[in-house]
């Protein structure tokens, strides 16, 4: 507990570039970025960003991921993924944040609605993807193509790409998707996954085993 309090205190005082360097250092000695419980605790306590085990990459770029975001297990984030939780108001006299964001010391409380996004398990988000404030949920197993601009929710195992992002396919059939959501392999412990890694590499064998 004492060590965590010290690390947390130091982390809070660092500039954003140095925060990222400390995260990399912690990852080196605390099981790696995908597994470190300490990094996840820092992100939850300080940034209010919840990141599941196994997830890695751009999900730890906290300046691009808003507070309140929930990210599932085993997600793959490429660099420079931006998630937005609010829009500049179009119906006010100005769109400038002086009229709605107390950070600028013109108003005492925020006057726009912030959304919170829930990202499921086993989600892959490509580099430079943008997720707008109109999105509240990205389903399990979804893939978002690099450079995509996502303006609406993404269902389980959908593959979306483009600007605005559109559905270009599904990873599996509807029955297979339902089965995968029942199995919830992302809740298995690491050893169970390791022991069955051959069937993870063969989707037909995996589906047959749990038919």
C-alpha cells in the first residue's frame, strides 16, 4: 500500500509525457503493459479509465481516452486512437468552451452532456481511429479499421471502416457470435488460454469443441 501511494503521488505530479514514461517503466517490472495490475489501478484511481486484463497499446494514452471510459479484456489498441465524450454546442452563441467548460473560469459548472463509452472484450481498434461522442458502446470482438471515424454504436464482432465508419463485414456468423458470447473465453485464466492456444488459432475447431 505504501509503495502504491508513493507511485501514485509521483505519477500525479508528472507532466503527461513523463506519465507515459513512468507507465512504460512500471510495465517493465510489473508483468508488462497487457498484464500489469499496478498500471490498471493507477488508471482507475487517477483517470477513471477502467482497462481489462490483456488489453494493451493506445488504451494507455490517457490524454486521448476520456474519463469514465470502460475497456474490456484482451483489447488491441493501435497508437493515436482518439475517443471523444462531448461536442461543442451548436445552439449557443459561440462554440468556444468558455461558455460550457469551467476550466476556463467563465462558468462554474459544465453545461454540456458528456457520454461514457463501454468497449467490450477482444476489440481491435486501428491506428488514428476516431470515436465520437455519439458512440456509447462497442461490442465484443469488434474491429475498427485504421483512420475510421465511428459515429454510432458497433455491434458484437462487426467490422467497420471508413469515414463515417460503415459495416463491411462480420467476423463470424450470428450463431457463432452468440456461442462466443456464451463461452466468454476472455474470463478464462491465462493458463487455460495457454493450454488451449491451438484451438484459438483454428476457429472451426474452437466452434466444434463448444458446439
